[in-house]
C-alpha cells in the first residue's frame, strides 16, 4: 500500500516536472520562431517587403486612421483608374483587423508603436502562435513528445519562414496559424465529442475565412476526411458532432465575410461540404435504425430504402448536374480550376499563368524548403498507421492532399509545411521513444519473460543492423535508411506478438549511438534552416544589395523613384506602370495608378499591355484616354537586375494579345525568341517598352550593352516624340516619363489671297480648303 | 412480389413504431424539436419558391438557423442518450451547457446576417 502510494507520488512529481519542462520548452520554441524571422530586420531594416504587403499596409493605415466603419465601406478611387475598387468588399480583412487591433491595444496601453512596426512584426508573432498550435494538434494525434518535436520543427521550417519573415506582411502570416488552429479544434472535437470544441472549431474556421482565400482547402479537406472515415467503417457519433455543426455554423460565418458572401452556397468549391453533410445524415440515420431494429427487420428496411433511395438520388443528381453544367466553368473559379487542372491557366488565363508563385516547384526546392522532413515524412506516415485512429487518418489525408497541391503550385508548399512537420515530429518522437525505452529498460533491470523473448527476436534482427550502424557514417540519408529499417522491424515484431502490446527493446549501445545520430540529424536541420533564412528568404525585394570589389553597394532605386513621384507631381496625377508595381506606388508614392497587383480586371491590364506594346503615337493615344500623366518603367540593364519590365514583356504581349487581336505575339518574335539586339523585329524596336527602357542608354557607361540580356541593343540612338523623360534613378532601375501635351492644332494652312481674284474662284477656294471650325 | 413488399413495409413500419415507443421521453422531446425545426425550414424554402429569393441573405440565414438548431439538437440527443457508450461519463448538464453555448453563437451570427 505504502509502496503504491509512494510510486503514485513519485509519478505525480515526475508528471509535474515534465509539465513544467514542457511549458518552458514551448516558450523557448516560441522565442526561437520569433527570433529566426528577424534576419531581414538585422540585415536590412524594419521595412515592409515586396508588393502585396504594401497594399495590406496601406489598408491597415486607413483602418487605424479612420476606424472600422469607414474601412468596411471604403471605396478606393486611387487604383484601377477610372474604375476604382471597393476595398471593403474585396479584401480579406483578417490580417488587417488583427494588426489593427494589436496596434490599438498597444496604443491604448500607451506603448506608442507605429503602424509600420506592428505590421512588420505581425508575422513573427503569429509564427510563434502557429508553432504552439502545431504542438496542440500533434498532442491530439500522438502525444506530448511528438507535439514538442513538431512544434520545434515548424518554428524553423524554411517554407513557412519564406512567407512570414519580419516585414512579409501578407495574408499567410496569420492564415497558417488559423489553419493549424482549425485543424486542432477539429481533431480535438473528433477525439472528445464535445460540442464546445465544435463551436471553437467553427469560430477558428471563421478566422481562417477572414484571413486567406486558401480556406477552401479546409472546407474540402474536412469533408474528404469524414467521407474517408465513413467508407472505412469508422463512423461514430463523435464524427457527426465534429462535422455537422461545423458545416452549418461555418457556412453562416463564411457568408458574413464580404469577400466570400454568397459564394459559400453558389460556387463549386463548397459543394463537397454539403454533399458530405447529406451523406453523413443518411449514414447516421442508417446506424440509428440499425440500433433500434432487429437484424431481420433491418434487412427488410435496407432493401426498401435502397429501391426508393436510388430513384430519388438519380433525380436529384440529374437536377444538380444540369444546373452545374449550365455555367461555363462548371461553377469553379479560375484559380481553383488551375489547381485541379494544372494546364488550365496557361491555356485560358495568362495572368494566372504569369505569376511566378503559381509555377510548379522543382525537385530541389523540396529539399531547400522542408529539408530533412522530406524523408522523415514517410516514416511518420508509417507511425500514424501503427495505431490508426481518426486523428492520424486525418493527418495522413492532409499530408497526401497538400503534397499533391504543393506539386502544382510553389506557393502551396506553405500548406504542406505544417503537415510535414507534424508527420516528422511523430516519426522522430516514436524513434526517440523506442531508443530511450531500450536504455531505460536495460538500465532499470526490469526484465519480464516476454521482453526477454522479445529481446531474442529483436537481437537477431538488430545484430544485422548493429553491423550496419557501426559502419554508417554521419550522413543523414544513410542514417535515415537505417532508421526506416528500425521502423520496419518494429512493425514486424509487433505484428508477431500475440498477447497485447509487447514493447520492442534494443541493445543499449545501439540505442545510444542512434540517439546521438538523431540529435545530429536535428543539428543538420537547424543549421540548414538558419542558413536558408539568412541568405535566401530575408531579402525585402525593395532594397537590393550586392558585394562588389569596391565593397557593399546598395540599390534603393525603388524608394528613390516613389519619393520623387510623391514630391514632384500633383496629388491627382495618374501613373501608369505594369501591374507589379501598383501597390507600391499607391502605398509609398500616394499617386493614382491604372492597374495594380489585385489583377481583378484582365481587360484593363490588357489595355496597359497594349499601350506598352504599341508604337509611340498609339501608346500615347491609349494613355491619354486613361488620363495618364506619367509612365513608370523598371529597367535592369545597367546594373543587371534580372526581373525588369523587358523581362516581363513576354507576358505583356500575351495578355494584351488575349484581348486585342491586333497585338500578335509573332510580330515580336524572331525565330521564336524575343530579341532586343540587332536581330529584333521592327515591331519590337518601335514599341513603347523598348523605347522607354533604352532611351539614352548609349550615353551611360554601358554604352548600349544590356547586362541582363547580355547583348548590345538594336536601336541605339532615337528620340522620343510623344514622351519626355521626367526622372531616372541613380542606377537607372526606375525610369519615369511624362506624356507630352498635344500640339496646338491648326486646321489647314492660311494662304495669301490677292484682292483681284474673282468671286467664283474665291468660292471654289473656300470650298476646296478645309474649314477651320474655330474661326 | 409487390404484395410481399407492401406487407414487408407494413411489418417494418410496425416494428419501427414499437422500437421507437421504447425511447425515453426526454429524447422524444428532442426529436419533436428537431422535426419542428426541419418543418420550419421546409416552409421557408417553399415560401422562397413562391415569393422569390430577393434578400438572399435573409433566406439563407433563416433556413440555416433552422437546420443549425436541428443539427445541434441532434448532437445534444447523441450526448444525452443513455444507451450511447461513448458518452457515459459526460454529465448531461455539460452537454446541455455546450448546446446552449453553440446555439448562442449560431443565433448571434444569424442576427448579424439577417440584414
């Protein structure tokens, strides 16, 4: 009795100590996740990165200045001139509202942080939250140890860091946290069957819908999992409680967000949730009737139900197919269709195809982005199968689906990252479990009969692997091959055991060596993550650096150009540029733009594309019709900046050609390739983009040699007739041109008339010369 | 063939009726509530068919509130049912409290969306 009480007390103490240690580890993980994302602030400055974050920053500024009601009803007339954009109804408000409320909270506590600082540091804070959410999710799937490992892995996985560094103020910063949280609440409801967590699940889903368009992933993955559970015979009432309230409450909450609105019940992306809703009710009914009837009567009921049900089903499906087939895209949006059919975008929607984030990833990118996790994931899948529960089947499905989508679009590697981290956390934790248990067993000298028998069986297998382990070098790939063998051995041995769960025990030396190797694997992972973050993912894209023999050279041309625009033009002047720079111009230069990164109006973008692809006079006409005063062009030929407007010219021509048939891509190609040198076609040499990029380029030190295309340009000396150069930045990266005003028009010529001419000749002359309507 | 089917159907309905009569009263009350909610939803859909769906958000919120309370009542019934092995150590007060909370959130959203 005393011994048992003592043992209980000792285990309680150990549990308490473990709990405190766990909390401390989580705190450290959070701090680490925050700190690793600060490289961009240290190496450059606390500035908002890239393009999309500038729009979010501008919206947040508007929110903090004007309050929520003005933000909700905001119609922005400074973009997409002359169309404007109803921002309140077309933006995902989650990120803006989150940052806005953090700023408001801090300011009401008299901590005067500027809006920019709050925006820059939103992403690192929420990545710490995402790591903690991963801990909770994995704890539900496997246990606390796996949870801590998965949280540590997510804190540093490069693919998540790439979209959530300090300064990357984009939707994904908050959305990934919401995604993991929603999945955690779903799995928690599935495990516990409590309606309280179902409510929290719906609210977390609402937060996800507010934050990112990728919420359709959740509302399709969860129904798929429910269907999987039903089909594999794992239907239970907890599944019903986890799914049915989510559908109803989730649909309602999603409809509240103005961007989504009625799309929740009209577009095909949500239909799977309703279909599975109907299916789960039918299955629940069947199980209920099975419960209250005797087996014979149940058979009768089934035959009756099947005959009636089939006819009803066919009728409903016929109506459904008719209504869906009547819409040209079968009810799917362009982006979703391009995910399902990867070739769709390149055939029909050039704009979606032209975004670099929408290209498929290359194989090395997987190893850069999720590194060691790439081969820990299969081990995790096997570990999830060893006791297959609802939660682990969900994780397997999540991983499979996200792995497929990450192969379609680079941007979706981000959705794969949490799944990979959870799986790898499970695998590593299981591995550590086996080896530390072996050491503890041997050290504690607790030998039962079964475990001795087990030892004999496992010793035979492990002797073979002991030889392998002694010859193995410290290479992660080889080490993991051995570890996978261990996992297979675990599976084989546990399947051989007959009475209950026998635990595998390995020799102590093997365990110690393998634990050290696992820690080394973790070290490689951490080293890679920190290196990748520091070198590859911390650049703000608005300031560039290069190390020349003379030292560090900083290219701050973008901000120089926007500042010039802000100080030297009127507030109401319109600036035309390619859509990439629209957000930055409105946010930093505060001028009205024609097209921006939202790309919601393809025809408007095609108009701008047609203008830059046409000769000067035609381009001037188009720009004048849009009230444009300044044209902004990005040119990298002097310094070797590779992604300038001449590089994107392919897409400008294609997009314009999609709407205006007189722009033919063939006119710009010579032998199927774009040239800007002497081989270029005349159309290319006369188009506005060429002229605005290379005007006076011969006068620079490069003397007409384009460093990006590595050729001398074709047409070196030319004058601009309809545009004049307004400003060129220090490294010629941004060039701003002004539209010349039209010349004063004089209709016809005034000729000298002698008074001796006859009236008839005067009359004929009057009829022959063109009448001047202004006189 | 048809005769045996109809007689089978009659036997089926009789056995269903006797089996259902054996359920406790509190569950029957919940079932009645579910039926009431579904009937209200059907009435709303028929009304929409007659009158047209102009304030679509009102229609959606009305139908989904009915369906939502029906679903939540079914969840309550599952948790309170004594024959359900999975929930035998869940006190019915907790189940009822969860039901109230979820209904509160649902109706808050409905009120907001009703327009």
